[in-house]
């Protein structure tokens, strides 16, 4: 009986285990430092597919890479022109929106993954934003989410790069993700998905640490931990700068 049970388990789980494809990932850097002269960065993501069996036949392997920054609640307002001026008319609270989100794929997005799998893993940009509900008196609430996506795409904070992941021999892959200068510090989750026929066969995640350093870090911490000192310091710097400019102007007039 025990032998029959072992044989049944081998038949049920053995082929699935043998066909498993797993990600072996590498990053050009796992830490990004934001300094006073930071003007953006680029992360090279590369890796390979580890297999315990020969390459499966049928649908080709596709790779999807998603890099997501810290998520925070967001207030979105709609403005309309009334009586010759622009005023806020409607407001929607978005429950959670990533400060940065980039998706790179080895094929057109809808070819690389099915809508069902996208819904399950929340990979596409609209599904990375969580907006549970809106006030009943606000019409077309979905327009507010689309506005967030449009504005952040224009600022380079949301990116969809189709056909940007290079896959070689269905085993090696690489892609570059551009990080803009206006990054928010925090943990940037990096997810890798392997798909066949639109279905996810394996996934892997890691974290890229994005932090302010040097003077940027000091000023940021001071403004959060000691706002009174930060305000007085800012006032002192402004007074000193004004006095210095005035003194330089008087010396220039004398000469």
C-alpha cells in the first residue's frame, strides 16, 4: 500500500516538479542613492531560467518585469471653469497608488499575460492602483485614476515598455529600467514573471533600496523629526542670502 501511495504521488507531482521553471536573477545595483545632484539612474535587470527538465514545447517563454515604488493614498481633484475662473468641483480619494511603477515585457503586454493572470497578480499599471470606491455624487470616477496614470506617465513615473525585455534561447533575459530624478525614497519591489500562453508559470521578487544620502538625507530627516529647527534654519539661510545679495549689490554700485 505504501509503495502504491508513493507511486501515485510520483505520478501526480513528479512531472510538475520536473517541468518547473525558476528565475535566477541579477541586478546591476540593488541600492540607489539620492544626492543633491541626482538626475536619475538606470537599473539593469538580468537573469536566467533554471530548469529541471528539457525546454518545454509549445508556447514560447515570455518575461515580464515590474518595478514598483512605495504606495501611498492620493487625493485627486477635478477642476472646471466656472464664472471665468478654475475651481475644484469633485474630489476622489485613491486608496493606494505607487510613487513609481514600470513594466517591461518581452512581447506585447496582452500577448505576454492573460487578463485573468493580470488581475490575479496586479501587474498592469491600472491594476497597481487601488481605488475601492468614490462618492456617489461623482460621475466617471474611473477618470480620476486615468488622470493619475496620465500625469505620472508624462513625468516618467509610470512606464510601460513593451518588447523591451530581451530573451535569448528562452533561457537568458535582460532589460533596463530608467529611474527618473524625481524619485521617492523607499523600498522598490522588483517582480519577475515567467509566462507561457499567457499563464504565469513562475515568479520571483526582490527589493531595490532607494534612499537619500548626505545633505539631502540630513535636510529630509530634519524637516520630519525637528520641523521647528528646520523652519528656523531655512529662515536664517534666507536672511543670510538676502543680506549677502544686498551687500554684493552695494559693493557693485560703489565700483
